[in-house]
């Protein structure tokens, strides 16, 4: 199914994507892929070199996945320190976990009242600073996760459930938070917040374009997809994308400025190959129900991934025209994170 062209105003708002040069695909991988996943059945995880079926998996050079040996329940979000990609932070049911050795050992660094975080992010400008979104607000650490404090000035007393966090890579101190009442922006490192877009349901994902730091996209539970081209200060809805069902996350293609993907519970994978002007369902080869929980695009190869709920991880090398199983059968994948490679 192909969805219509974005209305003129919305298209102009998002046209920063169009006309950008298409990047070259890297000759060899420069990123590791980490997947936070839970397995909802007792079957062996195909594509994994471990019998363990819950936690964090890292993609191997042959495309299979290795379990990192961490079995905390409900791994949701992963972030890494740009100074040292072996320093990772994970949001899980118990709180924030940290590893300093690429996943060999882990430590819970949050307290009893900072549980069930939904997202975690490291500030690229000051990597000692780590942000985390909670069901009841927002916390920040200024010492690599050792201590945490609330940072909620400007957030509502109710409705501050924080699903997603995105740190502006171009401007220090700017962070966007997707909450159940809209999108909130801070320009002073979370000391104060203001709402820049109001919704009646949760904002599920916010992403900054790898090609233009002023261009941001967001997806929501019931308000469709949103676009900002002024660094997140103002937002408009993107036309041509259905709004009545949940959109779970989105991905930019770092190798091709024209390509975008959205994961949806009802519509499966929605892709655009013209910078967001038109959108098409690309589900041929995926399970019939098309319950795509998460999507990602490899920044080295442009390979498109689709995490089909309780089915498997699927991969496509032709941007969704054909699909193959890439492993992790029976999984519910919560997030993908591409981390610049180190010596491990």
C-alpha cells in the first residue's frame, strides 16, 4: 500500500531532506549492533551463540548474535560513551545498568526509587552526563551514572512519563524528551524544560537526521509522525502517514539521505525513498500480521531491519522489497543501537 504525498506545507517543512547528497556506503563495517531483546518462548534462539534468551545481544561479523551474559528482565534502551564505546548504559526493569568493559561485567547504578526507566542517553558534548527517562519523570547524572538527581523543572506534575530521549549532537545542552503529553525541550542540560509540541498520547521515538542536525522526526501513539527543521523548537505533523494506529519508532538511513523507515503495529514497515514525500508499506516476506515493533537501518550498509513481535529479526538489503530472517526467533526486540567499533 502506498500512502499519499505530504501536503504542501508539511512537505516544505520537511524538505530539508530532499536535495541532500546521497552518502557512500562504507567499505567495511565501522559499527557494532547491540540489540535489547526478550524471548517469549522456550525455543532456542537461532542466530545466537548462546542458549540464553533474554538480555543484550551483539551482532558478530558473520551476522549471528552473541548474548552478553546479562539476564536482567526487560532490557529497553542502550547508550554508549563516545569516548569509550566499551562503556555502555542500559535501561532495564531494575534501573540503569553500566558496564566499563563492553558487557563482560555490569553494575546497577540507580537506586530503589529510580526503577523502570524507559530510555537512557549519553551527552556527546559532555559524556560524564547521562540522562534517563522514567515512568514518573526525568533524572540526570553528572558523574557517569554514579549518582542521579531529578531534573523536572517545567515538566508537568502529571503526564511526564518519558518514553524517549534524544540529545542534540550539534548544540550542547539541548535535549528532547518524548512524554505522554508531548515533546519537551531543554536548552540548559535538563535544568529547565518547555513543551514544544502537545499530544494526547505518548511520543514513542525522536530522532535527529544524520545529514542535517536541524532536522528531527518523531512518531507517536496516535498523532502520527512529526517533523521539525529548526532543531526541535517547533513541530508539524507529516501528512500521508496514518495516525489512527501506533507508530513505534523511526530510522534515518545514514548512507542515503532520501531513505527513512517507520515501524508500526498495524502497518508493518513504512518506508520513504524520496526524503519523506511519499510512504509505502514494505511487508512482503514478513509474517502476515505485520506487527513490527522496532526498525533500524545499518549506518554502514543501509541494511534495513524489522523486529516482528514474537517472531524474529528480519533483514532486507533492498530496502524492504524482500526480507530474510536474521536471527533472534521468538524475540521481542526493544531497541537497536549501533556503536562505533572498538577493539572490544
